C-alpha cells in the first residue's frame, strides 16, 4: 500500500480512479491497487438485492405527489459521507432506505408515506458489560433505565474473536431483532443466545474470546445512534 501526502487544497480522497483505490488507514491517507470485490451471492445478499429491486419498482408506480413528498422529506435528511462531507439523499434513495428498515423490523407503516420524525428513548441499553456464558448457554445484553414495553430494538454482533481485536462495521452482523416486553424489562436484559448461535455457530470452545455488540432502537424507519458493548466469553 502506497502512502499519499495531500496538498494543494485536497485534504482527503476516498474511492477508486482507474486502477487505484484511495482510502484512509491508521497511518493516514493511502492508495492501493483496485481489487475486484468478492461477490459470494449469499442468500442474505440475494434477498437484500431482491428487496431493493422490488422497492425500486414500487417507487416507479407511485404518483407524482407521493414522490414529491419523499423528495421533500429526503431534503431534510442529512448524512455524512466518507470524506466528512454532507450528503442529501434523493427521494428514491430515502424511500428505499426507509422501507428496507421498515420491512426488516416488521413495521406496518404505509410504505408510500415518508416516516415521521423518530422519537428515541435515552438509556434503553445499559453500558454495563454484557455476559456471554457457555455453561448456562446465555448471551445477555443488559437493558437500562429507559427500557419499556413495546420498544423495538436491533442488535448487531460479531463472531467470537480475540478479546484485543477492534470490531468495525464490516464484521458486525445483524443478529437480533425484537420488541421489548414486560418480561425483558423485569429481567433487565435480553438473552440473544439462540439468535447468536444461529448466526455464528456453537459458542462451546470460545472461552476467553470476546463478542462485540452494537445496540440500537428502531423507530419510524430509522435507528438510534449505537451503544457499543463487549462481552468476554466465560466457561
């Protein structure tokens, strides 16, 4: 990988030009040969592609007034690009993004209507270290003082990894989606053991390794900022 020193008014560069890919590493900006991305075409990937195709076709069938409403709503949604620049979504992008999240979270809202402003609750998740215990077959994510009945949550997780490894977005997989009920609130945790083992395999033999979790609340077609917690697996 070649290191790059930027100047002349250019402070950052991300993406590919011809055979070169520009990125940012721990050491700073860098360039490397462009590599054709792997396309394993897993069932999950194919399902996501089919969802996007179906939603795009639905967008084409909407009325002009409906599309205008989405354009207006999208103009109010600001996102940050990889270079730190502000990005404004198109109405079509916002429609596909919002309704993908709605379907993933079993949200029955009208797909043609832009979502209302999300209302998130503070302290749904506790920052207390979660537990992953082989002996009692449990992986418990602690809930906080803001947890209440009917709140929808989604948890991403990693496989069992070396406890010293940093977890980044690419290794976190959506693992657990649920609506909190009174039992969860009373227990002060949700146990995601079954969902985690279905995604990553048996936990036996992984004592001493760690699992990182990204925990978010879902509301109105969007997610709250993540609460990141890590559990070291015990036997």
